[in-house]
C-alpha cells in the first residue's frame, strides 16, 4: 500500500511537471546562471580557477535544489488537497516519499547536465569521477529527503520562502562539507582510501535522514 500510493503520487507529479515544465526549467536555468557568474568571478588573468570547482559545484546544486523545494507541494496546496492526501490509509508517508523522489529526480538530471558544464568552464579534471558521482548521489539523496521534510513542515508557514533555506542549510552543512571535501580530494588526485571517512559520513547522514524524516513528518501532520 505504501509504495503503491507513493508511485501513484509520483506519477501524478511527473504528469503535472511534464505539462508545465516550470520547476525543472527554473532549476536548470538558475544552476547554469550560477555557474556562469562563478566562472567569471573566479577568472584570473584569463585562466579559470579550477580549485574552486568543489565549492561552485556543491553550492550551485544546493541553491538550484532550493528552487525546486519552494514549489514542491504547490499542486496539492493550490488545489486544496494537501490535507486529504496526507490522510490516506498508509498515512502521510506516501506524500513525503513521492515528493522526495520527485526532488531527487529533478536534482539528479540537473546534476548530470551541470557537472560537464562546470568542468568545462573551470577547465578542471577529476581523477576518480566514479567517487565524485557517488558523493553527488549521496548528497542529492540527503538533500532531497531532508528538503522535502522541511518544505512539508513549512508549507502553511508565512514567509516560508525565507525560512526554508534558513532552516535547511544548517541541517545540510555536514553533507555539504563532506561532498566538497570529497570533490576537492578527488580533483587533487588523492587515493581512494583517503575518501572512505568522508563517504562514510555521507552514508551515515543519509541513513539517519531516511529513518528520521518519515517519523518526524508523521508526528507533525497526524492529528
């Protein structure tokens, strides 16, 4: 029941997104603009600062992901169906999981399109691209699930556009720091063994978020 409802809600969100295309389009456009601005900001004597790639990549993904989170529950809220969807037989979990999967899908596609652009603009190379992709996947999972939780908790709050990043960014700090560090070590050609600790931190963080987020969401929305 849980996963069936989650899949149905996700299908509905994908149909809505395919018709409007505004959320994914805004995310991708915002990410590209950030990269261009950062590239010209770090340009020194005609040479791109390749050392800035880790920070630029992860900060851009964080900011562009926030654009999607601000509209994550818009369809249910504007249609007046948010409370009804949360009161299914499976509880509020399908709604949160479907939104987290939708955010993960949008962020994942944005990342796949953005990473080559960042490397080209900053003339950078990665010694272990597989490890960087693994770190990006772990980062996007944590950001999507925790972001969906924060967006759900703030859906009825005034000025949520301001509060969402203020609440979310400090919570994502460990994940962001680990991701930047892994990318920097990979870019410097560090051995794979040097990344185990940071990857373990990201795995542990994601595991904690995956367990805690549905529980916290249910505790808040259920009467």
